[in-house]
């Protein structure tokens, strides 16, 4: 099968998985523990991290955009799109930069992404609410980002090890020289 | 391939983020020392209510896409009867110090306590 078709099919699967994880984590009553808007584990970040490391920036970007739009559409709340998109894009940019540094493991990259996601959401909230008062949430959100990021990092590390053991990594972009060929195959 | 074991640099990143959170929290705490605190409620960026924190007692309905009621009593502020789908604003604990806020994202309503005498909302660094 053509490599681009394979990448496209994989992106579609990963988008569906990210949507499923986003939906599933709503059933975890984290808001009861920390009743702040925007508090969540960010399990879908495992998918973004996987796509970023195994498929490249282009497909990961496509999956993220598709997940944000479809997630908002399914939730019936398009107003939430600005928050998920701002947080998601900033998180992906930071994770891509952190990964390129070569010093951080999947844990560190995930924590950076979680913190960036929360910062992006606070920026979006300041723009939407037209107030800087929401920045008072940032300390709590950053602390939760460290723990949530480490947790999703652990999940991602497990997935990465399984992917390596199954030989998937050898066939991914990671195993070969990065080209722009696969980047056109985003969902 | 990206490493899958937690390393020293990962610990450093976590520590850095926690330090940043601590710095921000201290900044908010510094604002809390100002006197003459005022409760402000903004709906979609426009001021909907402003009351002094001390000496105010009552329930104040706030109109909007998702109406809610702001309660001020005993130097504390909290949200009741919120019609928003999430209900996070209602679940939040009462706030009592300048710099603290309760936000209803779906309703675009912000309840904040600001320091008196033109004190800054937040002091960083």
C-alpha cells in the first residue's frame, strides 16, 4: 500500500482514538477534586505525542486540528473550540521544540506540553473573558500540569515501548530520514 | 528515538514549572495584602457588579447567557444557582482575598476580588 495512504489511514485512526480518549476522560470526576475550569488529565495528548514522534509534525498537526474541531462539534460547544485549539497548538509547538532538544524523555516532553496547554488556555480565557483575573488560576493549573503531564507521559512511554517492541518504530518516520513526503498526509 | 525513562532533565523541567507556579502564587499572595478589597463581577468584559468585600451581605443575580447568583457574606464570595452546563463556578470554594477569582467560562462571567486603592491585580517577580 502507498505510504501516504497508510499515513492517512493511521491519522484517521489516531484522530478517532484521541476523540475517544477525550470523551472517556470526561467520566473521570477530576473537577470534584480540583473544581477549576479546564482541569483534565489530557489523555488525548498521548496521541499527539505519539503522532509527533512516530509520524512527524505535519500529521500530528492534522490530527490535532481534526480532534479539536470534531470534539467541539460532538460536544455541541463550538465556544470551547478556541480553548482547545489555543491550548493544543501551543502544547504541540512546545512539545515539538522539547523533543528536538534531545535532552528530555517522553515524560519531560509530556509535562512541557501539559503546562503549555494550560498557559494557552489561560491566554484564550483572557481574550474571551476580556480580563486578566483568570491568571490567578495559572499556579494551580501549572501544578496539576506537572502531575497530569507525568501521568500521560507514563502512558505514552508504555505505548512507545510497545511500538518499539512490535517493530512499528522501524517503519515510522522516526526510523528513517525526515522528509516532507509524509507531512501531506494529515487527517 | 525519544527516551522512555524519566531522567535528570525531566526532573529539572518539572522543578522549573513548579517554581514558576510558586512565583505566580506568591505574586497573587502579594496582592492579597492590600486593603479595601472590592468584589467585581464582569459579564462578557463589561462590569456587571462592584461591591466592597467587607460590609456587603447579600445575593446578587447576574444576567447573561447562563445566569448565576453571586453571594457575598462574611468577607467571602461564592457562586450559587449557576445555569451553565459545567457548573465549575458553583463547585468552586468561596474566595476571600484580592487576586482570587471565580470564572464561569461558558457564561463568560468573572467574579474577582481586587485590592483597594488601585492595587495591582497581580504582582509578578
